[in-house]
């Protein structure tokens, strides 16, 4: 029964992008590692301020693009020159200039698909349930409020102390986030 | 006109209409856009419009059913004019789609803030236009149930599509374009779907928007990857959109038919596509902002900028027409020269002169600021340009095919009732999808508007 309702973290609410940026920096400086911010629109530098350094999305996109392009060209070469070669007036079977448009389109298709599905996978979406949704005021994260959540699995986490720390950053409505 | 540059932020400079009317907050933009979807009751105007469009879609279905029963003989096509309306409409629709990608991708890369409030429905327009376009080559094959032949799948026949043919390039270009446009659109919608989920009033709305938003929770880590993916998509969609109409133009220019076999076709097709697409964005934006009271978000600045893009791309198109003529005579090729004179004096010359009137002469009025800032004039202009672009494709397809190399191969083409009903039917499909979209999804990107609010309040602080 105790495991029914675990503590996920403590969440504080801020009013402006500047406030949450300042709070995020201070939280990071204070040594908290498992921190997430929730904002109604992307704020430049916020992810970096809470210790997010590198994203694999560009790399995945490049892999998708190269994979799409190479597959596209290899497919055409194999089909036109190996599997079913057609001799049309003695022209070369590997007529590569004619294969460029399809190679190009499949490069874009591969890269775009990897960018989108890679982004979703790295974000672990779809994820219909998440503990932060249990906070009533969290719905405002998609309108005009900015939230900072320090997770309970952070080594430095201590319910009373972390809540006090957030209040010290001028956070409003500091609340516990329960994982039910 | 003074020689010195006016200060950029000078408030009395009439040109600098805001991209977002002043006084808006994060909450007010969110409320206003989300309310159109979530709380606004269905008005009589929407219901009437939707009903008419739905009726026209039934005309489309009837036309398609009759086509499948009888075959393409119900159209006006025959030897030597095998393409006719189906290809004219295909090129017209796919061209219209291009403005959506231009606005969402190219203007994003160029950091044009004014794109924010028009990119969402321009992208929706792209998707719907591509859907309408895709119908035509499919049904034009004569046996649409065999359309899968165009894809390279291992079959017992052991043959493959001919990858040296522009028509197969087209299959890949258009299907990639449709897929990437859908992905781009969905990625842009994701945060807004989450916004709608959080504000949903009924259980049905919660379930639908909840499922579609995939559990998006506005996390900074997510935003970071999201922005990275969005930027990359914009970078990928930009060459894609240029390639699509280039490949469409290859359908013509790779052939040796007089009037088609020209190197100007790719750039001039792309410019024409953007030209007609912006005209269609205006056709949609002007009623949309009026009916749903979105004048604060889609301001005169947007309309005027779009008018300027139309003027610029219209001039490129005019240059294309000129070069076609010039090269025909400069080449001295008697078939090309003959075709050029046939455009001016042949049986379809009235189409050609109507095209010049719609696409070159009338848009010159856009040089005047009074016209660019007159909503009614712009709306009429957008209709004229869309008509002109349709005529352009008609002139290209029909005049060349009716005046081939040998006089014995000459012919005439006239569309039948079913040609018209299919075309009008796709217009109905397009309008119906737009009607559904406006009430089902946020027509303006909400999270990007919030970003714009933040951007504006930052700008204000810096000025103070």
C-alpha cells in the first residue's frame, strides 16, 4: 500500500521566463542534478541552465539522411542494372544522373523521419501518464506559468529542505508531486 | 522620400504594422486561439459553408465512381491530348501547396517573425492541396486500383518501375513531400494539442487531444530536442519544396514536345508554385481573420508582406514567359517558333491572353501601397492569380499537345462535364477539409504566439 503513492518531487511555480531562468541557474548551482523545467514555450538557454548538454537529434537526422540516400541509390542501381537490366540503345545501365531525383527524395524522407521519430523517442513520447500531471496547477504550464521540478531521486533531495529552497527562489505554490 | 534611412522603430512609420497587436499576454493569445476550437458554438455560417462544401465532395465522389465504372473515356482526353484536365489540376494543386512549406520552412530559417501566425493554416493548406493533387495522377492512370505498380515492390512479374522516367521521380517527390509536410505539421501541432488537452472542457475533447498530444508536457528537455528537430525539418523541407516542383516540371521538360523541352521550366515552375500558393493563403486568410476575429494576429503587415511576395514571384513568372518566347525565336527551331506563334494566334490564344492578364498585368497593381493594404482588393487579386495559374498549366499542357511536330498529329481538346465536375469536386474537398481544420485544430500556432509575446515584451524592455 505504501508504494501506491510515491513522492516524485517538489514543484515550484514562476510567473516570467526571467524568473525561471534565474531559479534554474541557482538550482543547478546549488548542486541539484535531477531538475526539470516546464514552460509554455521554449526558452533559450533554459535546458542548458539545468544541465542539459547534448542532443542526439542532429546525429540521428544525419544517419537517417545518409541511410535513406544510400538505400535509394543502391535500390535503383540494383533494380535497373542488376535485377532487370534493360538495354536501351546501348546506354549505360548505371545511368546515375537519372537516379539523382529519387536518391535525393529518399535522403530527405529518411532524414525527416529520423528527426521526428528520433525526437519523439528521445523524449520518450508517447507517454500519456506522468506524475507532474497530478499537480492541479500544472495545466497552466501550457498557458502562462513556468514550473521547476526537483525530483525525489536527486541525491541532494530532502522534502522539507528542497521545498524551502524553492520558496527561497521566490517560487509560488510550491507543491509535492505524487506518483500515484 | 528622404534620402536618409528612417529609424527602424519609429512609431509613425506606417509600414511597421505590428505582427501582433499590442497588449496581448500569454494567456490572452492562448485563450483567443483555443476558444475557436474548444468553446465557440458552431455558427450558421460554418454549418452552411460546410454543408455546401460537403455537397460538392459528393459531386467528386460521384465523378470518381463514374470514372471507375466507365474509364477515362468520360473525359475529353484522347490521342493526341492524353493529359488534359487531370494533369493541369495536379500541377495547379501541388503548386498551391508550396506556399505552406515556404512559409513554414524558408521563412523560419530566415527568422521572419511574421510567419508565426500564418504558418499553421498555410501548412494545413499544403496538406489538403497535396491530397487534392494526389487524386489526379492516380485516377489518370485509368486503372487506379493498379497504382501500386508505381512503387518498387518485389512482384512475381520480376519487373521494377523505370527509375529513368520523370513520372516515377514524381511519385517519389510527391509522396515524400506529402509525408514530410505531414510530419512537419504534426511536430508543430504537438505543443498546441497539449494546450488544447489542458484546456479541454468535455471528456471527448480530453480524450482526443490527450491522445493526439502524446503526453507532451512542455518539459525544457523536450523543448530543446523539439527545437532541434524543428530546425532540421525546416532545413530539410526547404530543398524538398524546391525539388518537388522541379521534378513536376521535369515531367514536361524531359519530354521533347515543343514548348515543354526548355531549361527555364524548373525555376519558373517553382516561382509559379509559390505565386499561386501565396494567392491561396490570402484567399483563406482574409475570410478566416474576419470571421474568427483574428485581426490582432493576422495583421495588415502579414497581408502586405504576402502581397509583396506575390508581386516578386509574379515578376519571376513573367520573366519565365518572356524567356520561353525569347528562346523559341533565338533557337531558330521551327517547331518552337511555331508553337510560340500558336500561343498567340492558335485556337487557344484566348486562354493565353487571359493568362497574361491574370498573371502579369493585374498583379502590377500590387506596386501600389493602397492596393496592398486594401483587404477586398487583395482577396479579389488572389482569386485572379489562382485563375491565372490554372490557365498557365492549361496553356502548357494543352497547346503543346495539340500542336505536335506533324500536322497529321494535331488535334483539339475540350473538357467534358466530368472533367469539370472532378475539378470542382476537389475544390469542394479542399474547402471542406479547411472548414474541418479550422474548428478541429488551432489555426494559429499557439505556442509560437506565446513566444512572440515574450519576444515583444523583451523588445519593449530593451527600448525603454
